[in-house]
C-alpha cells in the first residue's frame, strides 16, 4: 500500500534527489560512493582535527573526527557521534557540515567515529570500535578541554542503533558514565525484519524492508530475527533498560523504524529512564536533512533544544 499521499509535501522533493534503491552485495560498492544530498556548509568558527586512536584489542586503529569551537578553552560538554548507513554504509566525513553546525550552535566539542562496516566486519566489530573511541575520549577529556561529566552519545539510523547499544554497553561495563543518549530514528530491532504484521504505511522510502534485512544480516552474519541476538547488536533485545542515561528519540510517522522506536521509548519510560519522544507526521527516513521545510525545522529545533539541555544543564 503506497504512503506517498501521507508524505509531507515540503520534504517530498528529497525523494527525487535521493531515490530509493535496494541494496545487495553486488551494488554495495556503488552505494558507498553515493553522496548524501546535504546543503553547502560554513567552515569558519569550528576546527577539525582528524586522529587515529587505538581500536579494540587485536583490531586496527579507528579514526576520529574532533570538532571544537575555534579559539575556545573549555571545558566543553561533548557529543560522541556515530554516523548512520544501515551498518553497511557511511563515514564520519559525510556529515562534516552537520557536525560543524552542531558545534557552532551548541558550544560543545563533537567527536565522530569511523567504525568498521558490515558485511566485511560483523558484530561485535562496530560496537567495539565505538566503545574504544569513546573510552579514548574519556581518557583524553582533560587534554581536549572536555568536561567528562557531560559526554553523551548521539546517532541517526544505524548510528542511533549503535548509540543505544553503546549506552547499554557503557552501563554494563561500568568504566565511565554517559550523560545522555540522543537517538534519531534509531535502527534498534532486527525483529522488525520478521514482523508478521508490519505496518503497511511505513518503510516505503529511502530505507525499506529489503534494505533492513540486508543491513541486519550483514551486521549479524546470519538472518535477523532468530533467538539469541545480543542487545549490544540490537538494543531493543535488552531485557533490562534500568539505569540508562536520559534519552531523546525522534522519528517520522512513515519511517520503517516507527514502531520499534515507539516501543523502545515506552520501555525506557517504564524502566524509569527520563525520555523525550517525538513523532513527526509525514516524515520518512532521513526527511530532516531537507533545508527550510517546516517539519525538518521543527525536528532540528527539538533535537537542538534537547541537546542544549543535556549539554549545558
């Protein structure tokens, strides 16, 4: 059943600029070379430092992009950002404009991690890369002028899934504590791939059911939806959400992840985790990158307001 009539008309032009394709192993290299259609960005006022830091034991170094307000001394709060891409696409460099804008708007440090992608690296490679980069950030906080008590995680789509899983891993390992988890249409439940009664009005655009199965199968190294999947791969699998940091979750009403996001927000609230949850009518996956659309502006305003509260409380 088509959901095109439900799309917010101001973001609909993105569907022509970024047409929906079906990912396969054969076209994955081509898809990785496809640029996200983001608007031009300003580079003044924010510095960028690229560093390679130790990865997990026995694994390669990982790349970090470190953005700071130019000329400031700190200590600053910090966002540890994880890019999206269905666990199989994307790189930290793709979001430079977004990251520079966040640092300038929020007066913070932002560190973005380049984790290993699937299917070349299956679970737990990506989450362990993210953890190693976060551990480095906590260890280097003083040298970077970062307030270690105000570091939180953020991500979109698969990056949101990794951020949610990272919040669980940080809680369970107990080496340090996160101030918040900021999840934008997070990809957190492999069982959506095997739902017997899927919502007929979600997942038609950008990221659909076949891509979801490809992404999850690539990450897990096996078919999604079976018993025994780790919550550090799919955060919705966690049986206990108590003790997690405060959460912000935002999604669109037409996003394939709508119902898994709704359920995760409900469970966080029932576990006593302070949680802010937004659904934007007419929004499909990644709709919020459209500049000047009212729904996108509302999404970004709510997101930035929540980040400001998390970072500068």
